[in-house]
């Protein structure tokens, strides 16, 4: 486990989550410090996505507590504040019906911004190499493009914690490389990222902290230098 | 066959000559149908969304209750509302019986289960990732609901269209609560019932044509809205 608790951005304690009478998440303690990359890895069904969803405020655990910068995280209608600090990239992102630009503007509008939204969206699209798709309808995008657009949605938000669920699944080598570069850019900007992946080697150049999950438990927690 | 053909021609003539009785009935029909569809939507859309997106004790029973309402005989609705609105009834003081507002009350009871069930079905069918996408991008619950409504706008427009079609073609409630007063509560359907009983087949056809045209225009408009 991470040992430096003082600057923990998010802390999980005694998190248990069940599904159909089976414990799918059983995390005794996990602290993620501000800045840096944490990689969650493990087999299918190990609990990676569930852990990310709990951290994102999208799924309430059955037991346990989550604190974000020391404040206990709420869920449901009370969880809006937390959801505006943490953003999650879905494994297979859902994009709303409409243009790509509208999709990327959705987050900043939801956050209550009313100036420079389009500019922010265009910058985010440029960062993911999709500025040329700005007027394309979201239904006309390939799987890899959808993923990059969804990533742009997160970049346009400037969230404190970015959670990426299998960002390189079902994308080609080139897109995978682009995503790694984007993560590096975010890390250089001092952001905190948690990424789940089946292929931790992919993240090795980013020198992450590596947490291995098995049956919902964190069985190893190491720094990968 | 000649009788049918002549009736149809007579009907067309009345429509194109602007027969005031036909257009009065059409105006009343439009008023009560739009009014009741609007109120039914204000109840049915949020209720359907709530039922689709939440789980609570008794949800199954409540859904069955709504499904029962879908098959509720319209004369029974008319009778019950009549009882409430009649002078001896609890709302008799409001003087709503035999007024367009009285018809609207009955039609809302008829239409809201339709909008609710259609909305519930449409929202239940949304990909769960859509809600999560909205939430993770920091949308409030209201904005999330609005986003999901936009995602299933085809289903919702069908809900409104089905409600409108149902209330515009309703006879029992309109007669019992409206009283078929010419120029005031006489709708196209009640006028058709009355005129055909009097043997005025052509007049009935004219009214029927206007009713069909109204429903056709509504369908066209909804198609346009869906494309927006």
C-alpha cells in the first residue's frame, strides 16, 4: 500500500462491494497520493472496473468509506461535488447523439462554465489528435476514435483525478501509443491518474505504481521503476 | 357503395367549403387534445423516468397498476370523473362538468398511463453507459435526466403521439364529461357519433376526414422534431 498518507488525494478504507451474493470488491485500504500514475491490473473479474466506479462516485460500496482530500465522499444527488472533481473514461465509452464538438462541450457546460467552452473543447480535441472530427456525428466514429473523443471530454474538464478503464483495449498500436503520450502529458502537468489495464507492461515507461487485484482484493502494491 | 361514395364526396365538400360546425368541432378537439396531452406529459414523463431509473419497494405493484390503467374502460373513467365533478360530487363547486376543462380532466386520466409506460420503456432501454457518461462528466441529476430524454427522444415522441392519438379519438369521456354542446364541448368524435346516428353520413365523413388530417399533421410534426 502507499505509505505516504499525508498528501493522499483519495483514500479508501474497508471497501466491500457485493454482486449477486458474491464479494467483488474487498479493499482494506488504498491511498492514492496527489500527482502520479497508479495502474490497476488483474484478470477479468478481478474488480478493476468496480474499484474505478466506486472511486468515481458512480457506484456506492456496501461497506467502507472513501475520502477525497480528507472529505468523505457522498453518492447519489449528494455526490455531484465529488463527480465534478473525478472523471472516468469508460472501457467502451458511450457518446451522446450529436456532433463531436457538442459531446466534448458537455462536461464544461455541466460544470457550469459559460465562457471559452468551445475553445477548451477544441484544445482537448487537438490534444487527442481529433480536431478534424469536430463536426462529425458521434455515431460515425470508429471504436478508437470514440475512445479518443471520450478522453478529450475528460481533458476539457480539468478534473483533479482521472480514472481510465482499459484505455488501450480494442485500440490499435498507434492509438495506444497516443494514449500513453497523453497520460505522460497529464503526469507532467501534475495530474493524478488511475488506469486499469490487462497489459501493465504498456504503462511501464510511465513508471507507475502497480496494484494487482485478485478476486476484488489488492494482493500486491509496488512501485515500477 | 354509392351511399359510401356520396357520403365521402359530401364530406370533402363540407371540409373545403369551411363548414363552421366541422371547424368548431375540430377547434374544440384540438384544444382538449393538446391540453390533456400536455398535462399527461407533465405527469407521465417524469413519472416514467423515475420508474425506469429507480428501484423501490412496491415498484412492481405500481407498474401493474399503471398497466391496468392502460386498459381502463373509458366509460368507467367518464363515470368516475362525472361523479366527482357533478353537483353532488366533491368537486361540484368548481362547475367543471360539461366544460372543455371537464373533458381534459377525463382525458388526462386516460393519457397519463400511456405517456408513463412509453417513457418507462424508452428510458429502461437506454444503454446504462449513457447515464454514467453524463454523471462522470459532472452533470446534475436533472441534466442527466434531460440528456437521457434527448437520447430516447424517438420513444418519447412516440409516447406523446400515442397519447394525442388516443385522446383525440376518444368518444365516451368527451360525451359524458362534455355533454356534446355544439360550439363549446362538441368534439369531432362526439359530433361523428351524433351525426351518424341522425343519418348524416356525409357530415360524419367530413368530421372524420378532419380528425384524420389532424392526427396526420401531428405525426408529420413529430417526425420533423425527431430530425432536429
